[in-house]
């Protein structure tokens, strides 16, 4: 039986931002649900306060002496995600009770963190694998990413049906216009508005991940096989280009790199570089993130080391800034997360009012989308990405089998969700903002093909297409 897989994959090498790939499996899982309950999945039970940030502070081991820290980013620790709605638990004022709340139609937990006492780390710079933590002494027998293709239960590939969106173009543009009205009224300077695309999914979720690795490699790729919640199996997969928070414990350096401004890859980079509107959009979020870091960093240490650069990714160009600070003595990574979550690039500014407006304009909860994905290493290191370009697979019905998740644990009737959005400012044009969501969704073409809007034929389905999408585990890492 394959072990449940947790993967944080640097698919496009960068010596600073995307150097390592981490593979691990959970010893147990901490979960905090929208109902306000903390639970432990697997192994012996644990007592919790049912306050997610207090629980997180108690779960994280005191970091080791960082004078002896490994060059590797992960030596064992915690891997998982934080849903966007956790921000409303951290700051209750971000949710307004006088109107209908977005529907929670998928039921994803607000926090899911797996305890991983060991793992494998691949250094793309040196082309070398390293077993860390308990795996350094006792490597598990079942660590293959894909099942043996001769195994009777192993099935090749996956099927993704037609993507549809309940918010059609006219409706989305109307929501953008309403956001602009809030801006003109002085409520906010910027607000991020999203829409969710959904398609039927069946087949092998690991093959979908491997297809993304081959055809849409990302700086912050992720894939997580999660224990069932409310009886339904779930998978999270991300091809995010955006760093939310990085903490280097030796010097206590905190880094964030918000993205604002997008153009399709076939556009000239200079078009985005020259855009006054996109420059202003990023400047607003830089100011917000400086403020967030300033709440927990040493006075005077927060600096914008790179105010704006245009970065090229497989399907789009992005405007990116880099902000750094020094975490003050006595402050922890949990304090840092509490001060900064959710990331300003997926809310707007001011953050709390923007989140209130988002709650009015979006009909469904975001779940892990627009939250954060990453790891907390036992030596104090933390890296979290912003959960954009993120696919969420949810069984439509409760699982009838208690089999452990793995590559042979196939999906027969599931939904796959992929949401897209953008930052709205005073001079935004609804039609252009709608087109930006299409540009951002173009990455889906890379590994599922076909169309992303209603009325477009199915994406994948034939056995031939499934065979094309069956990837060999030896393809990892592909840096």
C-alpha cells in the first residue's frame, strides 16, 4: 500500500526562491474545522484549546540551535495548508454578520497540518537527495510517488470534464463594478475579487500532479493527499508562483514577495512594466505588507529590497515586489503568521474592510484557495506560498472504503475546483479584469488541456488522453 504523499515541489529552478523539493508522509494530522473544533487524526489523541493559533504554538517544537542549522530547508516538522477563512478567526471583524455569509459547499478544514518526523529533500542546485529526520535512519519501504504500473489496482491517468462557473461574465463584471463603487466611496483602495471554476474529476490524482509537474512547473508546486474529513476524500494541488512568508531562523530574516499585475506570456513584458495602474496596484499591497511585517519585526528593519520587477512564468508575466524584515526577539513564526494572514495580495487594502467586501461579493467560501501552503521545519525554518493557481479535489460523496489514501485509491466521482481573480482598483475596467482571470486560468491548458469556460467540450476523457497523462514517478524532480 502506498503511503499518503505530501509534496512541496520546486518545478522551475531558482537558486534563491525555488531550490528544494520536499517529499514526506504524515505521522498524524492536526485539523481545525469551520465549526471551531481542533482534532488530531491518526495515532494517540491529543488535547487542544480549539484556538488554532494557540494550538499551532503548542504543536511547533522549540527550534534547534540555528548555529548548527542544516543548509536544507526541512529537517522534519509540519507540512500543510491554511484556508483563507482562517483570517476571519484571527480577526473576527473581517466577517460581517448582518448579511448572508458565503456558502461553505465544500467543507474544507480551515487548517490541516501533518506532522512529518522525516522526509526526503532534493537539492536542485546540487542534484542530490537527502533523507532527513527519522527517515535518515529508517527510510520507509513505500515512498514511490506512483504505483507500480503492473499492479492490478493501478489505473493510468485521469479525466477532467468541462469547467463551468456559476458566475458568468456579465455577473462577474457586475461584481467588479460594485467593487469599484466601494473604492470610489472611500471604503478601500483595492479589493481582490475571485470566481471559481468547477469540473468533474475521475481517475488518479497523482497522475494529475505529475502532469502539472511536467507541463506547468512552478516555483511553489504542492500536492497533498489528505485524510478524509466529513467522510470525503480530498486532494490539494498548487502551481503557485507567489511567496507569502519565508523565515530564516539563523538571522531571523522574514521575506514576503507579493504579486500584483498580470499579462499573458505572449504579451511584451514592457507592457506590464509601463502600466501605471498595475504599478499602483502593487504599491498598495507593498505598503500593506510592510505594515503587517512591522507588527512583529524589529523597529526600522522592514525594508523594500526590490520595489517592482517583472517576472516571467510559463503562461503569464507578473509584477513582483520583495519586502524583508528582522523578526524581533521573543516573536515566533506563529506571531508572524497571525500578523500577516491572509496575504495582502489576495485581500486588498485596508485588509479588514477588503475582506468584508469580498464576503459580500463572492457567493462561496474560498477554502484553501487564497490561503497559504508550506512547511514549518523543526529547526525553525518556515516557508509558505500564497495558494493561488490551486486545484482542490473533493469527493462528491462520503467514501465507502476505509483504505488509506494513495495512488491506488482512485477517484470515481469527484469535483475539481480552480479559482481565479485579481486586484480591483479605482481605474479598473470590468472587461479587462474578467480577461485577466482567463489569462490566469490558462495554466490549466498546460496539464488538462481543453477549455475553461462553459460551452467548451470536455477537457480529457479518452483512454488515449489518459495514457498521455500517466507520468512516471522517476520524472520527479524535474528541475
